[in-house]
């Protein structure tokens, strides 16, 4: 083709180029100006064969200060390096500049770098003296006389005005630069390329061992980060910037060595709930068991885990490089680099990325130590904060809610609960729970020994279950639960409750979590016990107030003195406990020869019992005044109590009328303790047993009347359950047999002495604080 001719399908030669045939050479270098939307001006150098003239750069194509002049200068340095003439490069190795600048961390190798690489491999000897390079044609651009690989700029002579071939008849290439702004004087330690570009690019740097070492030192400094997110970002930038891969993922091994959790997936930090891999699962899980980096151009569905790549389809991945991260032989995690093209990485690149992985493993180990220390510090801060809240509040429900909030900051859960044991019923009741279905409340109410919570309370041991579906102790309270952890709550050696956490993930908890939960359980125990003691103090004060009120009510209804009637010695007494009971006795004058004697006991204690006793007394006296029969009186009193008191309240009582002249006692026993009538002549006891139901339990109830005679010497004793149900420290009741023995032993004494003797005997037997009222009435027949 003639010079200047244009062939079909070929681009027109830019007008800024003109040809010049170099004697004895058939190759001509072409330098053309390429415009880019991202860069104001880039220079692309390529070669082609032609028999025309050598090109001369048009002044309009000279890069301006705002252009990416570094690329052009790097090309220039490559052509002049070592004082050798510019040589043509193979057509398949044409250097070119892509969309990214040479300095971009993620860019690919460019023409200048490839030229440097090939020139280094040739290791050709220098042709001609260094001073012959460019110096004769361009006074402002010369080579260092001592080292032909250094290109110096002579500021005094000014910059060259044109870029042209050397003098005709020579085979040395002399390139002149016109108006190349930004050139500076080279120091004694700078290479020519460094003097012209200001810095070597990343792609140029990794070509030499010295530069690689410098980059590793730089990487070690930049990876000296302790926080997870910052370290993951810096590792991503370094590993992608040092190779030809496009995406980066970082998987870190947990402290148990069972699972890999992602810090970064496909260049994106992982937040929220993280996917996880078992060791040996997926690319990352399998790579952890390998010793060296492995590149996999062929991807297998069997090795692929969808969440491992953040949902990226497998078809988009063209190759994966896995870099196991180990420190001192201990596996820490896996770095995964992904390619979206089919060009395999060079062996040198894989080796260099493996060296970077060593630096990342060191940084990862340091970050893990820092994370553990940080976690311990946070735990201590949370425990201190909890202690402060416990000391500042006495409201148990609020404190337990705050404990669950603090635990969630260090141990994740999907459901949680704090449970307390009822000492009397041995039921485990919830104090506060989260994450459970309100319709399944019965499932979280357990007996001691049942379920994982009951097992922990019974044995006093913590338990971690990695898969609840395989543990027979598990009671299903949540269908989503896969793993559970329970810690006992202790006060000294006594287990008072349990702390329970549940997770929707299998194997969610480990020993470190149990240690932390035990620490929070200890704090919960302090909160519970402190609140319980406070509530006991408040309850005691309330009861003391009720006792004072109840005692005043009770004293107004008890007789002030014992009756004095012919033929009988009658005495009664009420010995109150600290808690007001519902004991009651009275003497009711009906007629001159008839005396009503009643003893009763109201269920419950406190003011409520005292008020029911008052209601019973008023109803009884009102019906007695109507001159009804004894059985009719009790039937009417029963109906009134049934209408006015709560269903679980009732009264037991014995009411009888003493016929003084006939020495006869007619009575009705409404479910009360049997009275004992001692027959002195026969030395035996008659029992005045129940003749009807409890008062207030049934709307319609009938009662039967019974009569007993009390001649001189016989002794009738009425009493409440506080006598026979008195208990000693060994758990034995005083009982009816001991009562009869006391009565027999006191048969010859006065009624008051009998009452006092029974009280003293019961008090000596009980040998501990009285917890119920004792009421005793003695009726002794006297000689006429």
C-alpha cells in the first residue's frame, strides 16, 4: 500500500503523524493520541510494519498537566531504558491502556510494564555509550553518564522541542519530547522511570523482587488494623489491587473451629444474620483444610454454597482462587478471590497473592486477639452496668427485662426467659420471657426435673444442646428452636431458678457463651434475692399492720372474762400468733338457766379472716335472738356465709347450749375438730364429732343436734386446730393423742389450769415460732 493510502476497513491515519524511513529498518513506531471519557488524555503506543518514514509527534498531542502523563512517560522510559535502541515488540504483545489508569489498584498490566518486563528478560548488552542516548538530539533530555538506565532532565538547557528519530544514518533511536509538562530533575537514587512518573505503579512494582518486598512491607503496615470491618476492606483493596481478580470474600473461623462466618462476600461487608459454613463445606470450607493457594477454573455444583457468594449465580464465576489463612499452623480463615473472565492468573501472581495471604493471616490473628479482649471488656462493662442497675432499683420485673437486654448485646438469641422455682409446689414459673408464642404459655410452665430447664434446676448444672431435636429432655415451646442453652440461678448452694436462651440456628452456643450466661445468672440471682428480701420486708410490714388491725377486731369479739355459773367451772383462752388467724370463742347468755358456748375457726389469716369471723359472730347472735333451734341457727348462718364470702372461704364451729340445771350440753359440730369429753368415773373419752358440713361451703346444708351430760368430775374440752396441728422441728404434729394425755393428766385441776396446761405443753412441744392461733375452752362439772 502506498504511503497515505487508506484501505477499506482501516482507520485513517491521524494527521499528526508523518512517516520517516529509518535506514536499515522496516519497523516504524507509531505514537497516537487516545481520548478517554474518564481521562483527559492518555497515550497509547503501538507498533506496525511499514516502509514509510518514522513518525514525529505533533505538538497538539503532547499531554497537558491535567492529563494522565504518567502512562506516556512510563512508555518513554521503557523505550530508552539502558541506552538500547528502541525495538519493535511482537504484535500479540501490543501494549495498551484500558479504562483504568496505571495507578489504579484494580487495573490490568499496561504497555509500559510489559515493555519493561520483556526488556528485562532479554538482558541484552548496552549498544553504544550511554551518552549517545537522546542527548545529541535533545540537550534538555540526557542520560546519566554513569548509568545508562537513568534518564536525567537538564533544567538549564530547557525542555526539548520535538520528538523525532536520531540523525540519519544511525541505528540508535533518539526520542525527543516536546512540551512534556511535569518533568523534574532526577535525584541520584531515582531511576529514569521514577524521575519521569514520580512513582512506580502497582503493576510495575510487583514485577521485581525488590518491589514485591516493598509492597509486602506496605501491605503489612496497611493491614495493621484491629477492627473487623476496616481490616476486611483493606484486605479486599490489597488483594484485588495486586492481581487480576474482580471480587473478594473473607471467611473467618469461629473460636470453636467448627464454622466459617463471612466478613465480606463479593466485595460487600456482611451485616445482620450471617450465613455460615461447616469446615469442609463449599469452596471456603474445603480450602480451610488445604495448605496452599488453589485456583479452580472448573466450578462444581457439589462444592458450591449459594449463600457463600451472597446469592451470585454460579454461572457468572469463571474461576476461584482460595487462599487458606494460617498463623503458626493454626487455621484462621479463608480468603476467596473470584474471576469474572476466563483468563487464568499467572503462577507468579498466585504465588504473590499467597504471600499477601500470610500478611492477612497475621493481621487476622491480631484482630481476633483484639476482638476477644474487646468482648471481655464489653462483658465486664455490661456486668458493671447491671450491678449499678440492681443497686438502683428494687422492681424485679424491670430488672429482669434489663438483664435480657444486656445479654442480647453479647450473646444473640431468638427466645429467652428467666424462671423461678416455687419452693412449695416445685413448679417452675416464668418471671420474664421473650420470643415465645403467648398461646403456648403452658409449654413454658414446667415441673422441676422436666425439660432442659427442669433438668438444670434439679441438677444445678448448665447445659448446651446443639440440636434440640435429638435431645429427649427437650420440651417444645417454639417450633423454630434448633439449639438451647440453660444456666441455673443460684443463691449459695440453693438453685432458685434458671436462665434460658434459644436460637433458631443449630450449634449456636459454645462454652464461652455458657460462662457469660452463668455470670449474668449470678447477677440475676442477686437481683432476684435482693428484690425478694425487699418484698418480704414490705409484706412483713403490711402483715404487721393487718395483725394490729385484726387483733383489735378479734379482741372486741372475745369475752372479757369467764362466766361464773352454778355446777360448772368454765374457762377459755385465745393465744394469738404473729399472724392473726380466725379463731373465735364466746359465751352467749340466752336465759337464766341456759348459756350458749361457741368455738370456731375461720379459714385464712389476716384482716380478711377477722372480718369473716365478725360476720359469723353477728349472724350467729342474730339467729340465736330469734329463739330458733340450734340446728336451724346453723342452717341459716351457713346460708348467710355462702352468700357473703368468697368460695374458698369457710368457717368450722361447735355451738352448743348448756342447760345448767340439768347438766346437759346440746350441740352441733359444723366440720370442726372433735371435742373430747373425759369421763372421770370410767377414765375414758367421748368424742363429739362432726354433725354437719362446713359453714359457707354449700347453699343448702342440714345439721343434726347431739346431747351429752356433764356430771361432776367430767371434763369437756373444745379447741381449734392450732393445738393438734402444732409441729415440732422434726415435722411431727402434736396430735389428738397427746392432747388426751394432757387432759387426763390435768383432770383434777380447775378449768383455767387445764387450759393453761394444754397451752404450755403445746408450746414446749413446738420448739419454734407459733404460726397459728390456739383457742381452748374447758367445761368442768362441779359437785352440787
